[in-house]
């Protein structure tokens, strides 16, 4: 990325997305092929906003580094941010909040990939004229984010907008009548 070129930072709360996918959508631990294709997230943001994207993938790695996953993230253009802390300390949340605070002083746009309401205040503070987005699962998004849509927060569903999955997830959603296909239910 050349100097002066505006960039979008994509901050991924991998734990939140994985927990939502496993607990709330699949009802079990996701298999590798059922997890998001993270490179599609970077590509979607880059194409949608017409500027380079830089991915930061935050993960709790208390005593061991998941090297296979870290290497895969590096290969697709993410910068892994492995964190450790005291028992019960939400290191990923702390790191993302600190990163959002640091981004307030930079001329950059931001997309947070999470459904977690712990980030509402940080996102609201970034809504100062820059582009700010939230990617996740619409039906599990913390409702406090919805009000921020009036302030310019853009929403992206990982499955329906980003197409980050290879197979359709077993989700129940409200279907606009123009998109209704009875064949999906027969």
C-alpha cells in the first residue's frame, strides 16, 4: 500500500463469530469447511469501498499458538494478533477496543467483524465522517448497533452480503418477497 492511500482496517473478532456460528447457528462446533472464508471478507470490503483493506484477526492464544491457522491467515493477507492474559480476561475484546481507539487518530475506515455489543461505544466514536461497517450475522447482531445505522454505520451479513461461506447455513431469516423462492422450501 502506497503512502497516502486510504485504507480500510478489517478487525475480526474470530471468537465471537466462531461462537455464534457454532452455538447459535449450527448447534455444534463448526467443521473447518463450515467456517468463513476470511479472504472473501477482505475482498468484499475492498471491492465495496474501492480501496485497499488491511485485516487484523484477533485471537486468544493463551499458551499455544495455532500455527496452522496463523499461517493460513498470513497466506490470505490477514495479520494475526494472538493475545494472552489473565484467566477470565477478555483479551480479544480489550485489544479490539484499544485498536478502535487508536484508529480515531488515523485517516482510515473501519469494518468490525463481530456481533458483540461490547464494541458499540467504540464504533460510535469512529462515526466521525469516516466509513464504518459492521459485519456479522444480522439476526445475532447486538440491537444497540441498529441505532448507529442512522449515524452512517453500514451493515454486512457474512453469508448474504459477503458470501463468506461455501455452503448455505441453516439460518432462519425474514425473506423479502422479491427474493422468495419456494423451491428452497420444497
